[in-house]
C-alpha cells in the first residue's frame, strides 16, 4: 500500500512540473514575440512617425502662408492695375469692338478683297522657258560619244524672282488686325479672371458662366494663333514651288503651282478677315448678354467694372 501511494505521488509531482514548464513557455511566447513580428511593429511605428512629421510640416507651411503679409505699396500697385484693366475692358466693349466690326466689314467690301477673277492675282514669273530641241540637235545627240553623254545640258539661269505684290499688300493690311485681336483677347481674358470671386460653397452659377466664356475665348485664341502659322506656311510652300519652277524650267506644272498658291493665299486672307470680324461680334455678343453675371457673379457685391 505504501509503495502504491508513493508511486502515485511521484506521478503527480512529475505532471505538475510539466505543467509549470508549459505555462512558462506560454508566458515567454506571449510576452516575448518573435524577431519578425518585432521588426514589423518597428516599421509601423516609424511610418506613423514619418507621416505625423510630414503633416506637421505641411500645417506649419500653411500657417505661414496664411499669415503672409503683403506690403501696402504692392497692394496699391496691384489695385491700380486692376482698375486700369477694368477701365480698358469697359472702353473695349463700349467703343473699340463695335468700331472694329464696322472697319472689318468695310474691308471685306473693298475691291482688294472682292476679286472674282483669280487670274488677275497671278504674278509674273521671270523664269525663262527653254526652247524645244530641234531635229538637228536630236541627231547630234545620237552621235555623241560616251564622255559627252555624261555632260548634262544646264538650264538657263534665272534672275531675281519677286513675290506676289498683290498678296503682300493684303497681308500688310491683315497682319495688324491679327495682332490687335490677339491683344484684345488677352485683355478680356485677364479682366474676367480678375472678376472671378474666391472659391466658396453655393451660388456658383455666375462663376460657371465666367468659366464658360473663358473656355470660348481660349478656343478663339488658339484659332487666331493659327493665322500667323498659315501665313508663314504660304511663303514656305510658295518658295518651294518657285524653286522647283526655276530648276525644272521645262515643267509647266510648277509654274501653275505657284499661281495656285497665290490664289489659295488670297482665299485664306479673306477667310481670316471674316473670322476676325466674327470673333469680335461673338465676343461683344456673349459679354453683352451675360454682363451682369460676368462683373457680379455672386450677385452680392457692387460690380467692380464701374
């Protein structure tokens, strides 16, 4: 009996010891994580610190910008510029733009831009036309030896070849109109941009009208910029045609190509004047119809234009 009791007690002691070891291992596993988990926690903490420091820097920069002070002298200069811009815009739509529409309409009715016979636009080409070969020359060609066959007959030399003076005169009248329209577009665009109020919630219908007008003005400016490109392209292409006509003097198509370039340039010039007149009329119409929303988009403040 005593031996049995001692055996049981020894087994109880061993099981208790094993339980203590398991509990200690569990504690170690719970309170001492693996190195990989510890590294992940360190990375997360570092990322949080970096984001927090970045947010702090941004907030400091925003606070500095919010407290940025502008000198009174600079503020007065900017205000004077805005007032002069408003006055210039008022003069544009009260007198300049209507007068410009009338002037361009008269230019379109001018005889210089009312030509129907395109042959009258042709400029003389001082390029000599070679004589056709005679039968004797053809017989001599067959009797030439190998050395003579390598020699080519040179075309007659050309002198100074002038441009088309009629087209040049028209371009001298149209190019200032292109520059004037571009400057007008810049002034009107800057004027509307200065009238856009600060960004706020609600009542943005007037601002939407301002932005829509600015989009149309930008589209017009892009097309006007292309006018000068077309003029440059005319001189480049006509010069190439003249060079070919003077080189291959026996090819009559190159001479015809030069005259076709002049006729196309005349049509383009007339279209440019039509477009410029139409742009002025469109600009005047869209501002006149939406003047109240343009100068006072929120409907709360006194219009800045007057």
